[in-house]
């Protein structure tokens, strides 16, 4: 009989906007992996009626708390109100377009054991687009993310990310609430700076593409809109973009009030 994983003191927090089929896929994936949490919170950001109807159906099937909004108020508000509903000590935060891979459960168990026994660790990350540049081996396949201000480039700042991670549920008390009324990337960026300024401590799973997969489809594409400047692969634009980011990240790290 397949092993069942019960994660005591953990709430699965999922942010959702107009991708109810993706949400269903995520919830079904955790069920298939026999994962059970103390609670599940789905925070919706003012989705269309057809998605809200499906959310109600999924709520009855999976038994989660559904936190709704009368209108779309952005990623910051959606995470804030979702986190406010969490009552457990720890939060597993996942956006609805991710899917856990079969090997996730035992490694999540390791992460939960680590954060329980290490009072100074704030978050443990399970996914990234690129490897963090300054890693120090920790244990059980995780490394500590070390911020080194003298290292060139801007990737050294990206200790925090909205990608799937385990965190303490008092995260907002230490690092502040997510900025509201901004685009999603800007909201995430302000938390990136706050995390560094307030000396957060993060672990990074070494096989950072091995535990989760991000899936978007033509039917439910990504809801994050980025401009040409951020997406272009043109060499000269990429160089200018990296120079701009290097200067901006360093300036904001020194002077931004979060």
C-alpha cells in the first residue's frame, strides 16, 4: 500500500487567478502522491464566474478554505489575505500552475524536519529557473543561500522567490506584508529586497528542477504579463538589462524602505 505523508502543522497555501483547471491538476497531484496537510487554503484574486463556480465544486471535493475577492487586486493582496487565513506554524506556498513531481514528498519531509530544528531558517526553496550563485552545502540535498554583496550580477539578491517554498507562517511579521497595488513582478521584487535587508536565511534544494514542474497551456496560459525589455533574447538588450538590474538591485538594497 502506498505510503501516506501527513504533514502536521503545515498549511498548503495556493494562490489562484482564472486557472481552475490548473488548480485541480495541482490538488489532484498532491492527492495522487498521498500528501495530507493540516489545512489547505486557496486564495482567489477575483476570478471570472466560470472559474469561481469550479472553485466551489473543488472546495467540496478537496475540503480547502476558499478566500475570495470581489475584484482583482493583484498578487500582493492575494498572498497577504491567503497567508492571513493560515493558522499552522508552517506554510507550503505554491502557485496554481505548478505540479509536484513524484519524488517531492520525502524531500519535503526532510525540509520540514530541517525547519523545525533550525530556528534561524526562514524559507526553504524547491524550485528556480537558475541555480543560486552562492551556495554552501547544508544537508539532505539542500544548501544555504549566502548573500555576498561583492559578487557581480543581480542573481545574488534572489534568495526569496514566489516559486514553491516552505516558510514559517509568521513570515509577514518579519519581512513585512507584500506590496499591494503593483504588478506581480514588482511585488515579488520588493519582497526580494526586504528579505535581504532583514537578513533572511534561506535554503535551496540543489536539484532545483527535480521536485516541481511549472505547466502552462494554451487554454490556461500564464497570467503574468512581461514586456519586451524583460523577455528579449537580443544580446545587446540582455547586456543593458543586466547592467540596469545590477545597478538597481544594489541601489535599492542600500536605500529602499521596505
